[in-house]
């Protein structure tokens, strides 16, 4: 069943609202209710390490649980949104800001470069819209640089110090590319369902 732009826009506004509430409370897990029960959520960290959560509860516990713990005060304000109602997709571009002031500039520490999330939206059996998948992108090197600058400033809270100790393939949801439980590209995209340009022959 197709989705109208108005439906997707209404769903997206509710997503922006729960993002604001999560940022204010510091607990991002409430956002899990916007995902389908079998949704997947992943991103690339390095060529040899990726993150993937499969199912709403892994998303709740890992993607917006373990991965977001310690980022109190951080905010990920969407700067622009592109809605594709034909293919039931949304792309949101966000900036990652720390809520911690850099004394050298008088501005918040920010991870430079483009960051964003690509979502697939689907209607559930009860008629509600949910995210079927999400894939994020950001510059890991730029993130590491900014984290280093925050630590060097002496302003990093203890919670961030603790969070930065949690890394590597031993963390839930972190996999080598060949071991991923879902595809890096969203499954229907990987399957070629949205192919817009054939390879040159």
C-alpha cells in the first residue's frame, strides 16, 4: 500500500518531536518505538568495522542505547530533509554538536562535515507508519578529531570519558563487514529494487 507525502510528513514531524524530547532527557531509547519490529539500523565506522542492529529491541538497546550513552547534552539538529514519497524514503541531514563550548572559538564543539540518516518508511499491519530501516553516515576521522579536542579542553564530563572507553568489535552490534547480519546498503536497495542507473556496458 502506497504512502502519501502528507502521511510521511506527519510521521517525520513526530520523529523530530521525539528527537527533541530525547535530547532534553538524555535518554534516546524512547525513539525505538518509531521503528518496525524487524527494522535494521547500521552505519560504517571504518572499512574493517561496521555497526548493525537488527530488530526494534537491538535498536533500543544498542543503536540508541549503548552507542548514545554518555552523550548527554549533545544534539543532532536536522538542517535539511528530503522526502521521497514515491519510494517511501526520507533523508535527513544533521549536525553533531556537543553542547560544550570551545574556549578558542566561543562556539560549541561540532563534528565537521556532512552527517545524516537515510530512512525507509513502511505501513504496518495496524496502519501505523514505522521506519523499516535506517543507515547513517558521518566522517569517523572528523569525529575522532573533535573528541580529541574535547578531551584536550578538559571539559569532557565523566560520562563521555566512560563512553569513549566502549569501542571495538567486542561491543554489541559491531561487526567485521563479512559478518554483518544485514547489508550495509538497506536490504531493498541492495536487492536492486530502486536501481536508477544501470552499469555502463
